[in-house]
């Protein structure tokens, strides 16, 4: 019996993406929690022109994760998680010994949101990126990467012995070289 659905947009291997509308339709019919893994391509969603192909229907997801260290330029490790309702995650992962209980207090204790009771201040990495480049600078950087991937793909396409396996998806494409070097035969 399924507990939920994990959809993907812009997978880090070949840029593969699920049809979010179709996934969310199944999730609604079966009353399933839906998580969107946008670890790599999620960064590109700051650019409006990429949203239609990769983000359509995202508002129906229960949770989304983006890893700014994969494409946005943040230092490793930096993840951003969006939750429609944080209560199920909080109730599943928190630890609450008596000396750490803050439930119902005026403070939100983020150490109760996951198992480790402490966190490094990773949000500062995002703050520095935005402060250094600005949102427009980050958008320009991602758009350049998408453009360069298309240009490099065309160069590879023209090279003898190379074959494009997957066309550019944002800044990612795959190719192969079907020929192999022949090793000289060795005597046993």
C-alpha cells in the first residue's frame, strides 16, 4: 500500500522530469502525500520562463526540496524545504525530552523539526548568495548556463564520433562516444 508519491523535476542524472499534473492527479484520487524532488532544477525556478515546463502544478505538492548547492552556487550542504503543513513532519521526527519541550511556547524551536537537536546556520549561505549576486544576477547566471549547454550541445553534435543521447534540459545534456579504442591483443 503506497504511503506517498515522490515526483521529480529536473533529475540530476539526465534532467528527467515527471508530469506533475498527472502525478498530482493520481495523488489526489488516492489521497496520497506528494513530495517534489527539485534538488537540482528547483534553482532554475527563480527564472519565470522555466516554470511552465518544470513547475506547472507545483502548488499541489505537499512538500518540495531544492538544493541550492547543486546549481545556485551555495557551498555544500544547503537544502531548502517547503512544507504545506509542517505538523506531520514535526510529529514524526521531533524528539521532546522534558528539558527541551517548547510546544505551545511563543518560540518556534526548529531543533524539534528533525532528529538532530541542533543545526548549523545554513540560511546564511543563501543570504550571502543573494547579497553578492542579487536575484537578477542569479537569474542571469542560470540563464547563461542554459544557453551555454545548448551551444556546447551543438558543438558536440557536429563532432565526428559523438552522439547526443538526451537533448539539453536546462543546463544538462548527455552524449556518448560509441567508438572504443582497440587494445592490442596480448599473448597468454
